[in-house]
């Protein structure tokens, strides 16, 4: 069984950082914001390292935690061999588990943390994830200096970083259950159509979550997918209605909810930071949702395999939150 229910596991705290475009978007109340993509550093990669470090330091300070108080650090990013997270991990004396599910890394990190607290008695676990538009563009597509055109199906990688603290200390956000996704490959090889690549994985994980926990989609006040974008969101809705006779009534996609239309971000936002920034800096600020299912989506590809015209597998992981 891929789903797990938890007893008294909480998302005790979180810290968010938003990039230059994100600070002008629908989102509010960041702990940190960036004026530009360099963030005072010489390269975009060094800027992303700084982004992660700032949110980790802030969450430690907010909760009066010494390094010895942290049982484990779990996290990842989009850079080769999750280099950004590893470079940060070496600065702290924490046990460290690096994880990677592309843009689903945020929820994967929370699932790992929740299971360690729930079953192994770990007391306080930090999770970290980030994405930077220009490090991702350089790695997966083209440096922006090329000025390469993009189709309307493309998404715009979110710039941001998020740290969370998971523990048994009661807070307003309870982690109720999770579902680990199964990789799905529908034979799509278009790296500029991530919504189509990931939508079937989101459907697979949603159906598994509902079936294994004996729930309907209406159990939740909101189902929030990670970064399908507005094109992928429509694909998921059509897929579920056609194949499972489910018409989602209370459903949003973080990629569609982040940026303003005037910001011209193609089909919307993407990246590991997209879902948590929208969750913490938009959805939870409304105070209207009590039961939220977040489904993070990730494309498990590499530049080498895309250039060899190989199809792109995808993954989605789900986490059920109760806002108390």
C-alpha cells in the first residue's frame, strides 16, 4: 500500500523566499524577497545556494533551534546531483538525506520527514527545496542569452526557496496522510509540454490516494496540484472525467495560481518551489480551506535522454493537510 496515515504529525513552521517575478505576483507575505536573480552573488547557482541558506537559518532562529536539536535535514533541488542542497547541507552538522523527484521534491521531502517522525521517533526534521529560473533554464533548456522562443505549452520555472519544520509539536497545519506515487510514462518526449507529461502521474496518484483511503474527491476542500500549468490542468481534468468519471469541483493548480496574466509566463509557473510558495503564500492566507490535498508533480528526465528523443516519465506524490 502506497498510502500512510499519521498520528499527531505537524508542519510546525515554514519560511519562504520569493524571486523577483514572484514578489510582484499573486503571492503575499514572503519572509525574504529577491530584487534580482543574482541576489548579491556572482552566479545564479551561488544565488540559489544563498536562497536555501537564508530560509534554513531563519527557521532555526524562529524556533530557537541549535544544530544539535535537528534530527535530520531532507531536501533537494533541480540542479545536477542536487548540488545546491548538498552545498548547503555541508554547512550544518545535520544528518542529511538528499531526495529528488524533480518538481515533486517538496512533497517527497515532507513524506520522508513525516515517516521518520511517525515511525522512527525522530523529533525535529527540517526540509528544504528551491528552484531558480535561470539555473533551470541553463540546465534543461537554453541560457536566456540565446533568446530561444517557447510554445504556449511551456511553463516558467519559479524562483524561490522554502524550508519547513516537521515534528510532533502541535501547530495549525496537521499532516494527516500521504501517498507515494508510481512513475508513469505515456510516451511523451516534448520537454516543452511538461503539463502533458505530468498530468497522468497526478491522476494516478490521486486515484491511488482516494482508493486506498476510501475517500472521494469531495472529501477535500481543495485539491492543489503542483505545476501542471494551465494547459496541463485542463488535461488532468479531461483525463479524470474521461477515464474515471470524476469531475473535480474544488481543484486548483499552483502553476496557474502563481503569476499574473500580465507577467507573460506562458502556461504558468513550474519548479519545486512553485507548489510550496502558492500553498504558504496564497492558499493558506485565505483561511477558507480546512482539508487540503497537495499533489506535487515532477518530470523525471535529463537533457541527455531528451536529446536522444526518449519519452519522459513522471511522478506525483500526495500529502493530505488539515488546517486546524
